C-alpha cells in the first residue's frame, strides 16, 4: 500500500469510527475505484431521526476538519431522507431508514467491493 493510499484508508477508518461512536446504524464502505464515479470510497450509514442525521453530519464535518480534509460539498438541508458530504476521495451518505431503503445505493453499486470495516 502506497503512502497516499495508506493515509486515505486511515481517514476512512476515522470517519467510520466517528459514525459508529455517534450510533450511526449499519455503516457500509464501498470501494468505488473500479466504477465510473470520480471518488474512491462511499461510506453509507443510517440515522434514526432527522436530529440524528444532523448530529452524524456535524460529527463527520468536525472529524474532516481535524484531518485537514477539504469538504467540497455538504447538504445543509434536513428536509430530506439523504444527506451527502463530499470530501473528494470519500463521499459520505447519511440516510434515514426510508431513504436508505428507497435509494438502495448498495444494490445500485453491486460491482463495487464492499469493505470489511475491521480490515479497512
């Protein structure tokens, strides 16, 4: 593993740890590098309410700031079932239970390798 890739995986681990620590449900990491999507990883997680979605978003944004990771875009609106944080090589998707089932990104991107969080 190259130095840059090692740093990316370390950032990914820290993001997932933050989501788990803040009780994000069923976090999944997809390796998007073999897809036409211009990012390396998707992190998908479920929140149990709108305030929980906001709390997860804020926790991830704070961690990205600590990591000196620029954020390209993030949803500020909480009136939806899906919040997105685009940190360039990692895109974090925070869903309501309904939104995760409805959009079903894991099935949409079946060709993406699903990473075991323990091995990341």
